[in-house]
C-alpha cells in the first residue's frame, strides 16, 4: 500500500520540533523510520505531518563518563556496534543491540525511535528497563526525567505526549567484574524475539550475588523486570539448584501472549530455558 497524503517538516532544533507538533494535531516524529514507515505504509496511522528530527544535532552523540553513559535519541544501532569504548562501558547494551534485526535496520534505526515505539519484543526497551536507565524528555512545559520502569505503559504505549520529544537516555556506570548475559530466541535471525532474557549482577567478597537484575522481552505486554526472581537470587551463591529454581520462577512470573508465531506456554518455557542458559554462561557453569 501507499502512504496517505501528508506534509513534511525538518526542524533544526528541539524547540522548533515541539512547536510543529503543537501546531499540527496528530503529527508524528520520524527519526530512522524503521518502525514508523511500515505503519504508515499499511495505513495504520495517517498523520497530517511528519516531523523529521534528523537535522537536530543535539540529539546525536554517545557520551561515556564515570557516572554512566548518555545516548542521544538519534544514535543509530550501527554507531553502538562500532563504538569500542561502549563495549567496555556498557557490554550488555552492545550485546542486546547486536541482535537487532538486520544490517539495513541497524544502519537506520535509532535509540529514541525504538523506545518511543515501545514494541514489547524490542531490545532497546529491554536494555533500558533491566539497566535502570532514565529517559530525558522535552515538551511544551519544559524538561523532565522519567525512569525506564515508568516510561512504558503497555504494548506500543509510553508516557510520551503527542508534543513531547525524547532527547536522550542515561545508563548507570557499569562496574568492573559484573556478571551478565543476554539471549533471545527468534524463528529466524533478525526476526522479533519470541522471548529474550537479560541478567546482570555483582558479587560480594563471599561470592554471593548482589544487585541482581533480571529482565525479559517478548514474553509480556511490555519489557519488565522479574523482581521475584531477583529477590530469590539476591545474597546467595549461584549454583545449579538456584539456577533451576529461579528459572522455574521466571517462567511463572511472565504473562506471555499467544499468536501465530508461538503460544503462551511455549514462550513461558522459552523464558525458563533462556534464563538458565544466560546465568550458566555468566557463571561459566556447564
């Protein structure tokens, strides 16, 4: 199908973008276009105006500091893949982004676009939730900061208003020695994940897991942390018995949907299997 008739604008600043969104009810922001263009092509949306933020340089750039990492909303997946310093500063981020779709998508898709689209199976929303990211948003009323845990409100739904612009994402600093892992399963390489599990935790002097984070994508209505699993692992040494019991708890903690690709019980079983693989790899258990 072809796009419905619409107008196009390419603002040079965030303020100009907000003004355009305010003046044109129903207008949509376009960045990389990898999520929005298929929606427009199938006429699932028909905005009167596309506001292309591609010329706003303030939305670009990767900044790595002692306190953490900032990603501009217009940072593309390929920029994350190619940044050697980022692989050291945020290894889980890079590992998850390595799984995004295909080369062509990673060459155009952006951090902000994925977060705003809020697909439950997408990797960047999962990264933001499991890594305690905070999102910087600018709207007509000024700037605000929203924790990733509060940003997603449902499938393809966020707290963004129609005249808001997501400008940056902050990820906390990544301690050396942190254990981590990520694995997802898709029917074909590059397809959306039927389920994915991300884990990271630190170890104390006694070898016990501390600051445990467990997140899932594709197995619930939005990316989410599994706090029951985190509590079960917190303060304990990771062994085969704990991994097995935590994997079962992870499967019981999700609320997957059934669709033409997989039913809910299959996705639930995937969560358990992926969780066990990820933690065993983090612990290097065979």
